[in-house]
């Protein structure tokens, strides 16, 4: 072994010995662990004191009412669900626009809706579109975008296709109405 290799091996051996000593014989926990332990103890003490206070004083009628209202189902859920109707059904005048069945040769999947101020985006076949844009497949233009459906116009005709929003995991086919 060369002198250089001996020095490297000696350094590695010293590092291993120091690591083993630190791991095995280190008695004081790290400062982060001490802080976490103290915070956990304070939290446990706070919870215990609150429990004692509640048992001593009991719950007021206002507290009980608040608990019941909090546990009840929300009437105005802030999360959008595609099965919920946010707006009344779109009224399409039959004399102006013809609503047609979706052709078999086109597969449209409306999988997402995004509203940014006045801008509405529809995710159709994993692509983002806004009203007036032509679909990547060609021959179809986004007419209107709603949270629960989008209306697509066949270029060069007065025919529209209504595509409902499909949630992840559903396998329903696109329907026209």
C-alpha cells in the first residue's frame, strides 16, 4: 500500500470510530429533540387543564349548541361537487341550435373545470381549453363552459354537443342532451 492509501484508510477508520462513539456513548439528546419533547409536554398539560376546566364548570348551552351545529351537515358546502347543480339547466332554444348525439368516432371526456375570475377553463381529453378555442381533434369549438358541463359546437353547423363533467373513477360515456 502506498503512503497515500494508508492515510486515506486511517482517516476512514477514525471517522468510523468517531461515528460509533457518538452513536453509542452520546448521553444528551439533541437540542431539537429537547425542544420537541418540551412542546409535547406543554401541549399535553394544556389539554389536561382544559379537560379539568370543562369537567369542573360543565358546558354551557351555547357551547353545546356550537358543538351540535359544527357536527351537523353543512347546508352550503363550500366544495364543488359535479353531481350538485350550481345553476339551472341551460335552456337551449330548439329553433336556433340543434343538440345532437355524440358521433361514435369522437371521444370527449370533460374531466375538469377551472375558474379564474372571468376566465373559465375546461379540461377535455387532458387538454385545457377556454370558450372559443378549437379542440385538438379539429372540427369542434368550445362554445360555453360550466362547472357541470361544457357545450361544444360542430364547426360549420348549428349543432352542439353537451358533454357532462366526469369525475375521476367514473366510466360513463359522453352523452348529448
